């Protein structure tokens, strides 16, 4: 493999990396599209919304199901085929669309659209920076991950105490965390591409895991920015 890589020109290596990143963003874009379409479809159906709202056990079951799907994909991707990994990823994006449909009831359509554009712009800038920078972003990634753990703990704590101060602190810190993670994860995904295995099962699975990582960064950044800038109905 090393001899194969050494025989490749720098341009050929760069082009293979670009094709890999293009696949990552392609899968991420497909998942985001499925999430958005599902959320709008569910939100537009009074019967479906009423059913979910009156069955909170089902709603939380869907949330737990999402977490289990993500955990399953991350833990078992090495034993899956690429097609199975893709099916799990896209299935998760559809389930996520169902649970996120309530955002369309809580916020105006205009603020959801404007926040989505703001999220796309912020994500795009930070992802581009992560792709082109020569600076090692590992320290930023580690800090962001520690911040994420803190946010999760504080959010769980706030389920019971319902403190507005904690809500807004986790919102502001969360935005910073996912801005940093977007750049770090992009750099990490770029570096994890194995040159020379293009088109293989492993290459496809690497692209799917990369897409899932960036998808989660985008969705969480969107939700946090919507908290800050969204206009409630």
C-alpha cells in the first residue's frame, strides 16, 4: 500500500481526497434532506402531530430509538456492509425528522428558514476552515468534546430544575462547541481517508461515518441557533 501511495502524485492524492470528501458531504446532504422533508410532512399532518403529542411515551421511544441507532452504527460499522450502514444512517435521519417536526409547531416557518441559512453559512465556513487549515485542531476538538459532556450533564440536570439561566448558558456554550467541532471533525474526516482504497467497502463506510458526524454537528448547531434566533409562535 505504501508503495502504491508513493507512486501517486500529490495531485492524484489530493483528487482522491476531494472525491472522498464529496461523498461525505453528499451523504450528509441526503440525510439532511430526508430529515427536513420528514419533519415538514409530519408537521403538516394534524393527525400525525396529534397522535405524537398524545403519545409522549411513543415520542420518547423514538428519541431513544435514535440514540440506539447512532450507537449501533458507531459500534458495529466494522461488521456491517456499507449498504447496511447507509440504511441505518438514513433510517436515523428519518426518525430524527419525526422528532424534529415539533420545531415547526414551536417556531415560525420564517425563523426556521432563516436559521437554517445561518446554520448552513456557519457550518460551511467552519467546515471549509477545517478542511484547508494546516493547524492541528486536536486541542480544539478535545476542548469542544469536554464542553459537550458538560452541556449534556447540565441539560439533564435542567430537565428537573428548569432554570432559564442554565438553558441560556448551555445554548451559548453549545453553539461555540459545535462551531469548534465542525472544524475539528472536518479535519479528522479528511485525515481518516485511506489513500488507495477508493471504491472499497471500507471506503464507503468511512464516508458514511464521516457524513453522520457532520450531520450531527449541523443538526445540533441548527437547534441551538434556533433557540437563540427563532421566533416562537
